[in-house]
């Protein structure tokens, strides 16, 4: 091996080692930064209060998109069923007439407290680089989702202006099929797929962000509890056990790996046995 190649390999190894080392400590940096600043209980209480506020907002965002996915699934199921029925008829070369139900209702735009969360994360707490990266990703996915909704609503409005149309013309627009003029409008089917994917991204990102914030708050609280004599406020948590076990939650581990975010999955949530308590009064999640 030539000397130049050997030096290149050594430099690459050193860079890889430094990168790995930086990644290992990035999650702990946020907590350590604020720990160095804490000199009294009031400062620590304020930091925990702000972390809890960020946790609550993140939970509300995640819960909103879980509800949105549940509502949107009906439209996606109808679209997939119509697409499958058409493909089956084409495969069978059937000449029989079949009626397909088209779901072409205007979709509402999503307005969420993302600016409130941005202020909490960037101005009021010191959460670490991974949390900030998750927020930036979440913010981008929310904007992407709203853009998709605007585009699909514009396509629906344009379609309705052209009514009445033949069944064949309606199906061509709905499924993005080539028309008699040789052109194809895939706006509606394309954005149906994009919207579903963006909703999953918003769920995944906010769910992981929630766990990161809770973990950051707990580490801060555990590290600093000996610095103050009085009892500290607990970190707010919510029981995600039933939701995580259902079919609405995407593959969070795969999503975190794609973002190169350290994340243990699954998370086993154990809620309080007192069913009358509100979600923010639940005890902390217990992990395997």
C-alpha cells in the first residue's frame, strides 16, 4: 500500500472516530449545558416547566396527526379499492359496466402550534442537536403536507368545474389514466399517496420528538435533583401503549434510522392504574 493511501485511510478512520464520538455525546450535550447553568431551584423549575410545555405541544401535534390518519384512511381505502377494481376489470378484459364511488371532498388544511413549539425548543430550553433536527424535519413535513392538500384541493375544484363528465372521464381523472387525447393527469392519485406518506412522517417525527423531550427532561431532573432540597416537578408523560400497539403508528425505528437518530423501540408504556387521572398525571414510561 502506498504511503498516500495509508495516510488517507488513517485520516478517514480518525474522522469516523470523531464523528461517532460526537454522535454518542450529542444527546447528552443539552442536559449538560443547562446543568452547568443551574444554580438554584427556581432556574431548574423554570427549565422543567418549559420542557413540559414542549412535551405537551408535541403530544398534541402527534395526536392530531394520528386522528387525521384515521380519518384519511377511509379516503385512501376507497381510492385503493377503486384502483384495484379497475385493474381487475382490465385484467379480465370485461366489458360489463361497473360503478365506482369517487371520494372527492375538499380536504381541510392543518393549522398546528408549530411556532409555539419552535419557540420552546430554540429559545426556552437546551434540548440537544437531535431534538432540534427532529423539529426541523417535522416543520418541513408539515409544510409539505399542507402544500399537498392545497394542490389536491385545487385539482378537485378544477374537476368539479368541468362537470358533468362521462363516467370514463371521471375515472381517468380519479385514477390518473391516459385519456383519448393521449394526456394523463396524475395530480389526484399522486397527491393521495404523498399526503398519506406525509401524515406518517408527521406522526413518526412528533412521536420520536416526544420521547426525546421526555428523556431529556428526566435526565436533567435526575442529575440536578441533589442540587436542590425541595421536591422537583415531574416530567409530563402520556400513555401511548394502545396507540403504539395499533395500526396507526408507523415503523418508528425505521424512521429514526433513516434520520440517523438514536432511538430505542419498542417503548413499553405503563400508565397509572387510576383511570380517572388525566394523561399528564401519568407516571413515567417504563422501558425494557
